[in-house]
């Protein structure tokens, strides 16, 4: 959805109450069958080994000292493991013997829909390190396990980091994951194949919409969105504009404007995204701008970043791969997607969207979960709960839709809530909202 994309444009700025445990982009390993969200700011290391599949390191911002190391490993046992409790004791003895790791606790714990082994303890010696591991069975003989290591004196902080990451740690069978992925892509291709101009244009919602963003009870931003049908060069299409504003304590406000046009037959598109940073009582500084077009299956994109050295621009072109042409979803269609799919049963679709920062393509997933009762403006309403994920390596959002497919509420992995409301409510929280929209080039 354009609502969700506009929110995503400012999520990295909005931050969270605890940046040490807030999840960052989701890391997915389809080959080995696992995914997780490491904390923001962690640096991924590029030296995997046969047993260590991936690792991250967090450094202190002032001293550059290593605060902790997070890694994912695989282990294959010689015999099938039928008793996790017995295997936990075996692992504790093995770690003591092989790594001189003194396991203080080895127990079977609940993890997602199954059981896992959790180990925790310290290494002996003057430089004592605290460590926690979570061993999740991938099959009868194979485990994928998560490991966090850091100074023993920071045990409380390390436990917070580990708990946050473990909550996102998921292990699946690689073959099953590949089958699910292909099924979603097949549904996405079929969905676009069946779209016609009238269905796309009738999905447009002509009334302007307003949204409030909040963390807990505190309003931190707002969003305005306007849709209309439009004809350009004799081609009928969809024109969408969004204006987003976020203000977090002790940080300068950030503003993002997006303008999207796509032909209803998906033969062409154009979009612009601009961002500004600066105080409300002064002239905001432009942060970046993206200008892109798509025609004849070729995307031309210019990204301009504004820094201390002035604007720096880079123009690139990228052909949509033949295998992705039937899956390619224009930027404006992302907003329409929930209104174009069937929402009466749990099902998921995957499509290809362009990533300007990487000059590549992401797998955009939209999944319907089912009906859910939520409270909006003090009243209980029945909505359709969905999940939307902009890319396979990014955390997704939970989205609640009304009966027409319009979003009522969006909650991201960091806890930012974006909720549909009226203009009066936005103006009550942000008295200059209309002026801010006008300063970004809105009416």
C-alpha cells in the first residue's frame, strides 16, 4: 500500500524506545531455511563458515568496542534426536568439553509452534563472556541455532537483545519454504494477468484520507493520501499522492512526499519521492529525491542525496527481467493491491517491486489472515487482518482493512501505529498539518 510505503520511508528516522532491541531488516536464508530480525545498527559480517551461516556484531558508538556478537549456526547430529531434554544435557557437556563453556542452564522451552533447547552460561577466566543459545530442530537430526555472546557484566542487556531476536527467529524446511514462495509468486502472476483497466480504475478511492501515527498514546506524525484516475498521453491510469510527516522528541521533523502514476494496463509508470529534514520554525533541508519512470519494461531512475557537499545525483537504468515482467507491480498499484485481491479466505500473493536504493527488485508479499475485531475511535469494528512485507529481507507489518480493502490500522514491527482518522483529529494533534502539506507541494 502507498500508505505503508509512505510510512516505511520514515521508519528508519522515527526510531523506537529501545534501539538496542528494535528489529531491523529481516534476514531470510531460503537455502538453509531460517529467518530473523537482528537489532538496528548491527553490522553483518561477510565471513561465514560451514557451520556458522551468518553473524552480526554491535559496537559501542563512542569507544568502538564490541558490545556483542550474534550468529546463526547449523549442526547435524549422527543419530536422530528423539528426546530434547536428554539432548540438552548432551549439548551442555559437549560445550564444556569442546569450548570450555560453563552451561548454567540447559532446558527445553516453547518456541513458536514447537519446542527448542535453550542454553545459557559463561566462559571462565579473567575475560568472562556471557552466552545464550537457542537450538531449534529443523528435522530429526539437524538443528539451526542462534547464539549471542558478550561481556558477562552486561548480562541484563544481552538478555534483552537475545529475547528480542529469538522472538523473530523462525526455522522452516527449505523445500517447504521454496514451495510456498513459488505458490505465492504463481498467485501473484495470475492476479495481474486477470486485471483489466476497469477493475483497476474502479478500485480508486476518490475521497482524500488522513492517518495519525503514534507510539503508544503519543502522536508522532500524520499522513495524507489522495487518489484519482488520470489520463496521460491517451493512456488511462491511476494517480496517487501522499504526504507524510513524523516528529520524534529531540529529533528534527522529517517530511516525505510521494507522487505516483501508473497506467491501468501497467505499460508505463512515473513516480517521484522527496524527503526533507528540519525544524518546523525554520526552512527544512532537503534530504533526498527519487525520480523514476518505467516504459517498455525498462526503469530509469535518478537518486539525488543532499548532504554537506551539496546534491549528489546518480542515474541508473534497469530492465525488468523477462521472468519478472508478469509479476511486476508498479508503485501506484501497491496502494491498490488490497482492493484487487480476494479477501474472504487466508491466502498470500507475491509480486516484484522496484527498489531504487539497490537498483534491483524486491519480492513484495501480501497475505490475508482473516476477520478480526479491533477498536477504532472508541468503537469496535470487524476488519480483515492481513500481513504486508515489502521485501523478503525486511520485517513486515500487520494491516487491518475495512470491507472495501482500505486500511484502518497498520502496525509495524517496531510498534509504530498508523491509523485512519479524519482531518479534524489530525489538526487537533498537529495544528499546522495543512500548512505542512502545502509546504511539501500539496493542496
